[in-house]
């Protein structure tokens, strides 16, 4: 059901990555996404990418990235991306992916697993709560510290407009779309 992704899986993964970003209403920059994926696949110390399969066919993917936290007493991991094709949803594959992520974390000596979920995605939040994830009375905030791209260019307006990276979102309950 889960197998480690390889560089050869890029052409399978990129369209699913686009699907995730479209689902979350985020901007998808394919060349940068490809570079980021290639970097993660080349650097297992940074994390892991897994292809989720059903009946031998790829139907999604899971990305775990690794970090270290004093607050969480050592190594921690982040479910950076979890995507299932629409036809594969509602069949328990997402729950199985989270169980698998826990297994990987235990095998890697990781003590805490984090994830983020869109505020409007209450269905996913309910699943994550049932699975044992707890929300904190905090916001995940992001600031780009390198204003240049890997190819030496400047970040584009599209980078600045990416709603997934907007640290200025209003607090929960103040957005009329929630």
C-alpha cells in the first residue's frame, strides 16, 4: 500500500501535487515543486516521500519531513503533504497513511508528529482529532528568509500571493469564509 518514492516517480507525483494545491486553493509553481521534490528524494535526512497505492496503482502520496524540537524533546516530524485522488478518498487510505507515518516515525526515533490542515477543512480536522492529533492555541506562521530562488532569481508576485504561505490570515472564527 505504501512504498518509498524514487526520482522515477516524479511524473506520477507532480500531477498529484498539483491536485493537492488546487484542492487547498494554493498557487502551484511546477518547476519549483519539481526542484523541492527532487531535493527531498535526494536527501533522506530531510524526510521521506511515499507513494500510496491501491490495487497496485498510485492513488496518492505522503510526505514526512524531519526536524528537531526542544519543546517536543527531540526529533519530530511533519506530515508536510498527504493527498489522495478523489476516487480513493473515503476508503480508509488516509487513516492508513497516518498509521504508516506513525510507524515510520517510531522506526526513525521520532517522538512527535505534527500536521497542518486548512481551517475550512473541518472534515479532515475531525479525522485528525479522532486519530489523536490535538490543536494548539497557536498559529503556524511562515517568513521566507531567503528572498531568492534556487536559480538566483527573485521571488515572484505569485510567491507572495500563495495563500498557503500567508502568515497574516485572520484568527480562527474571524474569517467570513470559515
